[in-house]
C-alpha cells in the first residue's frame, strides 16, 4: 500500500483529499493549513479543516465550502441585531464551530477537536491540523497589515498583497502525527492550493519544511489553468510577491522542494519551459470539482509514484 502525505489548503486541497480518500490502496494523511483560522462572532473557526471534513463527508456546499443547503437564519437574526455578517456561517456549520469553541475552551487541542468532528461526520481519514498552536496569516496591503479573513472575505481579495507573514509560526510545534506522516510517506503531495496563502503557512511551522525536503518524492499539483486560478487570487498573489507568471511562479514558490509538477492540459505548451527548472513535469486534466474526476485523477497521480 502506498503511503502519502497531502499538504492541503482551501477547496483545491479538499477536492484532492476526497480523491485520495476514495482509493483503498492508498494510506493518506491530510495535513491542513490553520493560518486561515479566526475568531468570528466569538467562535473559533477553522475554515480549511472544515472544508476538508465536509468534502470527505460529501456535505460540501456548491462552491466547495460550507454545508450544502445549510440554512442561514442565524445570520439573518445577527443582521437584525446590527452585526456585520459578511462572514457567512450556515446553521449546521455554526454548530460545528460551537463545538470547536467549547472543546478548545475546555482544554482540548485542535487535533482532538478535529478527530471528534470527523468521527461525528463518519469520516475515518487521517486529518491533521499542521499545528495545535495559534498561527495567523497576515498580509501587507496598501494600507498596512491585515488578517487573512479580512483580505479574503471582507475585502473580497481585491487588495494587492505586498508581503506575507505567519504570526505565531516561529513558536508553534507540529501537531501530533504530522512529522511522522511526512517522514514515513512514500511521497509528499502538495495540493492544488494557493501556494503563498494556503501552503506556505504549513511549511512555516518549524520542522515541517525540513521533513518535506527529506521526502523521497515531492509532487505538486498546480492550482493554475491557462496560467490563472479558476477561483481565488493565486496567480495574482504569486506575481505581487515577486514570482514569475504562470506555473513557473508556482515552482518558484516552493523554493527547490519539488521533484515533480503536475500541470493542466491547458498549460501543456509550458511543459518544455518548465522542465529546465530541474523537475519532472506531467500533463493531465486537473479539473477535479466532481467526485469521480477527483478519484480518477488521484488514481493517476498515485501511479506516478
């Protein structure tokens, strides 16, 4: 049985996790970004962890996040009380966050909370927050430093990102099982996630980047299609942080960590130009929004190892 460790952030990470989870012949550990975590309405919210769990449980909403057909009358009541509800949380999703908040306040770790939620959803995958410590992704935009959720949700990803930091990362430690999962894996897979915003926060935790660098194989699935992200600001952020356009910028974002890069068929003309960067480049249809497509892609991806 192949053993892989998947570095996951955002919807792209959750969708690749779903494909790998469907393969009986693959033992997958899903290591999830926590830099997006925030306190919203007094609740501890972990968007990337919940996106993975809801997707593995086949509950995800039409955009890949939240819960499908989730009611939002709590948000309506909050609006009536005069609160800004730009950060929308459905009622069932709210229950998840209430449980997380209560457990954390009672002294449980984020790993323990994640296990509890996974079990309640019937998900038996190994889903690991990269750290149980508090880490916050901060972005420098034209008017100063702002938190990730302000940039992503409240401002709609419209700001130019000039710099990025991960507050608390230098004092954090990897969550239980994270380093073992990476070190014992046949390969580390980097999901088609935004490199600076979703994967760098994982690599910023002390010991994680070194463990990834020591892996016998590191394979990245590019988040770009025709040089651009289908959703989200990945291609824009890469450029604003000084990296090259297109998939070359994706490779540069991982600072020599990669052995393989998978690009979409629409980027096939870039293959020869990327090969001179010292890695193997593979071309495949990387559109995995549907469950069957994710499973087929994951099966092909594992066949590379």
